[in-house]
């Protein structure tokens, strides 16, 4: 489902808003799989594609991230930095990145703060897991403005990559 306006998401008695398209994207700092701190605002003058995914080593997440890995030149040509975000630990993400040879950073939102900030956190996921990132895609343009938002309720669905590629193409013109 593509959102073009703020949407309220309930999680653990808190209300989280999906950021509004056309507004400044919420800034954040997270550690990557190499234990480096990565800050969204550190990508000034670069388009950023944030891909939230539920968990490393799962089938659909691996399919999604491998598709990005195998098509990274398309994102490079659009001058877009891809960042994968999940609630997995940096240690899990390091092994996942190594095994799958991902060529973009994987960020650990272990404390679930950024997933909540972007309105993409499951209250309950499979096997009674709470606080797992929903599959979601956000594009932040070079001036830090949110220009695309897609939050999926079903973890089995993939983002609309045709729409993402079209948006990135239009932003790089």
C-alpha cells in the first residue's frame, strides 16, 4: 500500500505516524553491520532509499535484498544510497551481509526507535514476536525531503520496485 499522507499506526499503546510525503524526513543514527554509526543527515546531497525489512535470513527478506544487490548499478546510476534496516543485532547483520555479499549497508534498529519513527513496526508478528520492522520503502531526496513512502502490512509482499525505480529516475533528472 502506498501512502501519500500521514497514517496512524498503533503499536504497544503508542501511536506512530508514517512521515508525510513532502516533509523533512526524520533524521536518525544507527549502527551498521561493521559497527559504524550511520546518520541519515550524513547523506546530504544524495538520494536515499530506506528499506525496512522484518528479519535477516528469512526467505522474502533475502529475496528482496538480493534483488537490490544484483541491481545495485541501477541505484548507483540514480545517485541513490540504499540502506537496509531491521531490528536484528549488528552481529546478526554482519553474518547476513557476509553470507549474502550485500553491497550496501545494513543498519541495526535493535532498539526499534527508527522503525517506530517511520511508522513501520509490527505490534505482533509471527510466533508472538513484538516490535519487528514491517517491510517498507522510503525515498528521501537530496534535500532531505520524503518523496516516497510504502509500508506493507503483509511481510510476504515486496515493495513496488517499478514505482521506486520511476521515482528515483525522476529525482535524478
